[in-house]
């Protein structure tokens, strides 16, 4: 799988609003599955979360794990990073995989992203686990934004998604990469998607003017080749 294909697969998973083609087949995930299907053994989830970034980063990070009511801390870190495993409800509100219980996306956010991006993940998880519909989750997020209950993007917000063990799509799409969260910008301003450029734009955060710039890495977090 080449990097452009991987970025497209990644965009279908991420907390983004990509333009997806119309589905020819019925949606296999029209509703939320039993909560238990989205949960993991605690030790396994901690290990997967830490695999999002090189050990020099993740060994000293705070780790969150998902419970039936939302994310809770499983390990306290010292470097400001926060690692967790995302679920499918972090994808676009209209993505056909929104309730796919198989999805596991290991992610490790730096301090700025932990303060200004992580709260979006945490709120979506709480709403999903309370069995709100996709439309209800979207409406609740819009209300929270209007009430200034969610933070604005901080400069220098970055996250690592370098785990070879993430399960982002049923088609197997995965990509060792680092993501930069930036204010929306004019297309081409960063030289993204040009021949030879390491920058791709996977999409944007739902509901807010924030783009996600993806830089693929040549190795997974454990140092093995990702090519």
C-alpha cells in the first residue's frame, strides 16, 4: 500500500470530515454494538496506547484507557504527552464505519494537543458510550463549542500514530506517521501533496477550522521499517 492510499485510509478513520464515496452496499455498522465490544483488557490497551510513539516519548507519557463511561487514567506520566487508543466514533459523523467495534487507533498527543485536541476525543467517547446517535453526538458537540466548553487549538499541537498494531480500517489501511494540527490554510500553502513532498493533508477536525497535516515516517514506533 503506497503512502497516498494509506493517507486516504487514514482519513476515513481519523476525527475528520473526508469526502467519502457513496456506499454501494448496506452499512454493516448502522448502530452501536454492545459496549463490551469496544473495550479491551486494561494491560493490552496500555501497551497498544504506548506503541503509538517511540519508547523515549511513550514510556514517560500519561496513558488513558477506555471504560464503559469514558476514558480514565491508567498511568501518570511526566513529559506532558498523553497516549490513548481511539475508537471508530472519532471518525466523521457520517462515516459508515462510525460504530465499527473493531477499530483501534493508537495515538500519543503532546502537551499542547492533550490540552486542546484530546477534550474532543474524550467528549465524543462519553457521548457514544451513553448510546447517543451520530446526529445527537454532533449536536452535543456543537452545543459544547457554542458554549465555549471545548478549548481552542493551541500552537504546536502534534500527535504520533506510529503503531504497527493499530487497526484503522477493515481493509487493513495503516500508516506510520506524525500529525500536526494547524489552523485551516489555503491549499498548497505548505507545499503539501506535491511530488516529493513529505506532507499530506488527511482532512480536518469535525466542526472546527483545524486541518491535520500528516508526515509519514520510515519506521514504526519500535524502530522497524514501515516501508
